[in-house]
C-alpha cells in the first residue's frame, strides 16, 4: 500500500486564465438589438421600400406610355384603321398620337396592379389597340429586363427543341408510312 503524501507536498494545479481568441468571440448583438434597431428606424425603412416600389412601378408605366411602343402598335394595327376619316394617307406617327391621346395608365395607391384603358368610339378598335399594346409591352419589358446571355440561351434552347421536334415528326412519318397507317389526324403532322 502506498501511503498518502504529506499535505505539504501535494501540489494543486491552478488553472491559468485564458485569453479569449478572436475567432471564438461571440457578438454581443442579439435578436432584441436587431428588432430594436428595426423599430427605431421603421419610418426610414418604410420610406425607402416605398420609394423603391414607386421607382420600380415608374419603369413599367414609362414603358407602357412610351412613344416607341405607341408607334409600334400603330404600325401593327395600321394607320388607316386608327384614322379612318383622315384626309390622305395617315402616317404611323399620327396614328401613334391617337393611341397616346386615348391611353390612360394608372396604378392604385398601395397596389402593384397597372390599369390600362383606351378610349375609342369603336369598341372593337379599343380592344385591338389594348391587345397590341399589352403584347408589345411584354416584348419591350423582356428587352429592358433580360440579359443578352439569357436571350441567347433561350434562343439556342428553342432551336434545339425545334430540331428535336422536327426529327421526331420525320421519324413518325417514316414509321407511319412503313406500317401503313392513314388517318386525317396523323396526316397533319
């Protein structure tokens, strides 16, 4: 048996105080601090968000009311149709002026919906003008907001899918003629 050492010889290990390492330090920022800052500056935040939404909506309104969109729509519809009682041959610019004068674009406060109306004596012409403007708007919107690389990619993918569709239709035609199937529905392919 071993005998215990006298107390004077027993060593006690005293831990040395550690210095905190920079990578292990925790931020004193907690969720209540974040919420406090957000509530303290809520008006400024709301004003910035509202300004961003208004600026974003302004771009859409600008596209819809742009002169070149009106000219494109007038050209597609035809100046003679927009100005049937004009003396001489009406120009596309005169027809675009008629479109811009009859066009009303509004946004309700607090909404992201754009209301587009067109006033004309001919209801069918009003429908045609609105359809043409909306179609041209979507095309212009894509031009403004898409990247060139994305457009090239979509064009490339469209060409590949069209090529595969043509190959599939050709193989279907050859298989149909080989088997001897005749159908009016299949003849359309």
